[in-house]
């Protein structure tokens, strides 16, 4: 597998567009993204577990049952969540308008939305925006990557190539954050494309596996969105023999590459968490099982106190120990070990004297790594988060205005 | 029941002291508190569920098994948590020193600590401070209420009197916050005294009941402390016939009064949450059962996005709906109703147009009330939290310095 430039239009047969439709107040900001595959593509998705699911999430879940999609239409600036019957009608209108303009089936168009909750979509502007976007489809993917953003400060893209059964297969993806990020079986918005030939059920298995160690392991603020959606479209244009089982070497190769792209995009989301200045990586070892390792790693990344300490570059490791202690997982207080990067601070439950100057140097970095061993088993997991800053509060105290 | 002035020394036979021992850096700040009952008292406690329990918590749990205590010794400025064997020895030294100076049994002295985690106690200073505190015991309770504080900005006290079986019974309490507050079956530090005569097992039942609707229902930052401890001492000096069953009218009267004191103290903790400018009250109705009602109410108070919106006085009610949707409880998206105080914003899943000017007026208040009906049952609960502000980040970015 090698990392290459590009994103969703790197795999063969995918086109994209991003335009400004006037949903966002600022006139120059793009707010409609369109992703289109020249061939009907096997599709899989993971969506939010929030019970207050947005209308586009409910509609897309319905369309995903067929296992095939050909386009994804996305608006930013309005989540179309908690919007009642009108919300569902608007989501259906988005799919229908896209399908009619592209001359494809309406139920082959996934719909995604992100932005403020509880405000009806300005549907006339959205319709005009969709029609405009279809006129701008190209292999230039930066506009679509831009058009899905809200409070994000940079576009999140990734692409890789790998050899599968003698064919070069490409995977590309785009994602957005950057608040209300605490994915549970899903994420905010992330769209992946590949020219791989793969059966829908197998694609779904690969996506779930990749998601578990990537989007599922990040948190910005502990709030799980109403609109989380992770989609992958595989159009088969790499011309490899279709992958039809999860036991093949080809499946393993593809899933590893897909997971790599997912982790890269997931880390970019937390790097660009609302107000964030630092990325936190929490490595847990010695857990009783995989689920507990994940839970422990996520609990530390979620702790407001750990996040604030990292922002303040304060080696307050006791907060990491405390967060692990309430993570709801098994641990041995007399075996717990906590380290800031290579600097061991607590070993087998006993605090070690440490050089504040060395800790201070480590905490000046942009990427802060904590390592903890729970002392009860052999399972491991890594989670990623970001610091809690004045700017997080500022951004979220005035989101609507 | 009537509310009266005072706190822990209002019930008959209780004395208290608060002195500066030099654990806190600032020379004028009190950091040792002592509470003493002239008679051995029935005692009950609830302590943290954090697996990284502090040494004083472990020791006090052991002493509580007898059902009787006569004193509580507390230090602030150092949590004596994650401090290994030395931490346990230090906690035992605190109990032994207090007992020897007061000439009571060592296992009748509860020990509590609060402050930074993972730093050994300056035990010589603590010993000197305890001896000094015993010289200053009096019915003046303000010093003890002060000495248990850390980042708190005001003392938290409450006292009530009620008639039980022809006798006037008093209940007094003090508490402290104000960060790492997300009590699970416990709270930070809260100490209650009463001159009621009551059997230890019955006192424990009353405390658990009172705690469930008070300390258990508050959150400042979603982080559960290593040191949470709620204790009540009942010395019988009101001379009522001892309450020996949970089915008596006397038990009901006492528990209601105890719950009132607990709720008052709990609300003061969130009012004084680190950096807080506003108290948030979340009332949930229509839940499937009591446990789910509690969980839903707490989830909203924990949401960083809801907290930031309240700080910014932004009527971003969609975040309340979203937090309810991921609270892990049953709700009906088509019946969910959300109101800001009396202003209904979402009714049966449909957003209502609302007057921003009215919302803005409500949000200028110090106490912000949200009401939500989940539409699936009849259970209710109330939780309390506070807003997320620049000052929370500031306080916690530099706690150790």
C-alpha cells in the first residue's frame, strides 16, 4: 500500500463538485457537495446511534439496504435534524433532484447534512445548489472536500493505492468535523470511494472493521451528533475479480488500506477539533479485553480535565489515572502504570519523581501521547482526542449567531 | 421542616475547627478541617466508584463498617490519591493523630482529602495542623466549611430543623466542589451532622435515598473524582426515640429533611462549578423509568455543547435534543418535547417558531431551566449542572501551578 495525493476522485470513475448555494451566511463559503460514480457502486455505511437521527440519515439508511449507490449529495450549514415531516420531505427532495439531474435512480443517492439542528432547510436554495453542482462535476475533488465543512479550519482528505489480485486499486476519502464529535459506531461525515470490485455485504464488513479502530476511537467533546455518517462507494472500475468473501487475502489487503485511510481522516478530525491546539493520543495496554481497552482509551480522551491540562501544558497525570478509574473497565490500582510519552509517571500504582523540565518539553509538542497499562490483561487500543481551549468555548457559545 | 441559619454545629453536641497547616501554598488559606461529636454517633457514608480510590476513601470505608464515628478529619490542597503505600500510611496517621489528641478510638475518625492527585502528603505539616485544629474546636462552623474548599469561591452550608416524635431534630451540612464533579453514587466532599437518634443501618438507608436525588444528580465536568465522600453523623442528642425502621413516619420526615439539605448543598456545588456563571436545571418527564429519567437529565447537564450554549446565552435547543438522543435511554423522536423554561421550542418532534427576544431574556437569568418530555412513560428526574466557560479552561489548564 502506498499513500498518494488526492482523495475521492482518485479512484477511477468518480467525479465531484462543491458549490455555494446560500445555506451558509458567508457568500463565499461552499455548502453543497456532490460525489458521483460513473457506474452504480457497491455501497456500505455506518450512521449515528443518536435516537434523534436527522432525516437524511434515516433516508440514507433506507437506500443502503439495497447495497448499491451511485451518488452522494451533501449540504453543510444546516443539519436537517429535529425538523419533523418537512425535514424528511426535504431530504427526499434532495435525493430526487440529484437523481433527476444526473438521470439516475432516486434511491441510489445518499443524502447527508451537517450544521445547525432544528432549523428547516432553505429547500429552494438547496435545489438550485444541487442543479448547479451537477454542472460542475469534475475530477477536481478539493471543492467537495471544502463544501462539507462547518467549523473545520482545513480540508480532510486522504488517498492510497494498493495491489489486489494483480490490479491497482485506489481508495480515497474526505471527512469533516469538528464539534459534536464523539462517534458511536459512526462519525460525523466521511465519504470514501474506491474502484475496487467487491460485494456489498463484504464491503460492509470491511467498513465496520475499519471504523472500529478509527472514527470510533476519536472524540472532540463527548457529544454524539444527530447526523454522523460514514459511507463508502466501490464501483469496481479497477477491474479486479470481485471480492466476495471476508476470508480472502484480497479482503485483508483492502480492509487494512481502508482502515489506514479511516485512521488518517479520523486523526485529522480531532487535530481540527473545535478550538483544538493539540492532538492527544491515548494508548491503553494490559486491558481485560478489546472492548474495555477501547472504552478506557476513549474515556481519557473525553475527560475535560485531561483536555484542559494538555492545553495548559501541565503534566497533571493524576487526571489520566482518575479518568481510567471511572472508565467503567477493570483495572488493578496496584499495577496501573501511566506515562507521558516515554516518561513514566506512575508505575504499579506508585508515583515516580519526574523531571518537570522534561515533561514540559514533551508537552510543548503538538502531538501529546499518553501510555497506560491497566495491569489486568493483554488487550490494547488507541484513541485520539484534542485539548479543551478557550476557543472551544468561544466557538460553541455563539454557534448560531 | 424549617430552614435555619447554621451548618454542622447547629445539631446539639457537634464542634468544628478549620486551620491553615501549610498544605495549600497561599498562607492565609485554611486547609485542615475537623468535625467532632461529643458522643459517639451513628454514621453512614457514600464514597466514589472511581477504581483509583484515594487512600482516605479506602480507610474511611473500612471504619464505616462499624456503623459509628465520632470525628471527621479533612485536608484540602492534596487528594492523597495515587500515592501508593505511603498514602495509606499517611491516611492512617491522620486518623491516629486525631484520635490520640481527642482521646477517642482511631477507627472512629473518618479521613477525607481533596486536592491534587499523585503527590505525597506533607505529613509533618498535616500532623501539626491536626493538633492545632483540636485546640480550636468550637460551635463556630464557618472555619471548617472554609477549610475543605479548593477552587470553590464560596462556602456551602445548610441547616434545617424538624419535629420528630415530639423532639426538635437538627440537620446541618457542609460541602465543597468544584471541579472533577460528576458524582456516581457519591459526591466530592459533603459532611452532614444531626442530633437525631437513629440506628446506623437506617441512617445509611436515608443517606442513600437522599443522595440519589441530590449529589447523584449534579455534574460540573463529567469527571468522577478519586476522593468523593458523603458522610452523615447522627449523635442522638435530640433525645428522640431511636429510629430503627425505614417504614416509620419519623424515618420519612427525617429522610425528606436530609434530602432537602443534600439538594441545597448539591446545587451550591454546581452554582460554584469551576468557572461557572450559570446554574442549569434539567427536568425530564415522560421517561420509561426512574433510572432512565435520571440518566437523560444528567446527560444534558454533561454536554459540553449545551453548557457552552448556556454560557453564550444562545437558545440552541437542538443540542438538548441531541444530548437526549444519545443519553442511552428510550425516547420517541416523534413525541419529544423540549422547552426553555416556559418557552416550548420542540413539540412532539416538530420545531416551533419562537420569539428570540423572549428566549434571550430567559437566557440572561442566572438559573437556566430546560424541560423535556421523552414521550414514552411517566418517570421524572431533575439534574443540575453549570455552564462551560473560559474560566473553566483557565482554572484547569494550570491547576497544579
